[in-house]
C-alpha cells in the first residue's frame, strides 16, 4: 500500500490518495456521502494533533482524531 498512514499522522499541505477506511460500515457510508472514499485524492490542509481538515475538490471537511485515524492514505503523484 505504498507507505499508507492514517490521515491523523499526515503532514499539512500533503496531497494524498485514500487507500483504505477501517471504520465501521456506518462511518464508511457517512464518509462516502462527504465524498471521501478509497481512491479519492485529498489535500490535508490542517493537522492539529490528529484533528484534521481536508480539501476534497471544492469542499473542506473537518474530521476528529477518531475518524481521521481510521482513514489510511499515501502520498499522491501530485507531491512530485
């Protein structure tokens, strides 16, 4: 999985591709409704000790530590 890590551990301003979501089905469905699913590219705008804000297309989504730690992602090709 190309060095996947939880969003809660990622650096700010990184472009990431979601590789897995380990949350329960209810949370996975809620995240899909927000446009966050496996294969989706996001930019991590803020990481404040695990609480994160991600940019998804034109939306900004704030996630708490519990959810952010259950979303695994790797650096996308946009990072260079």
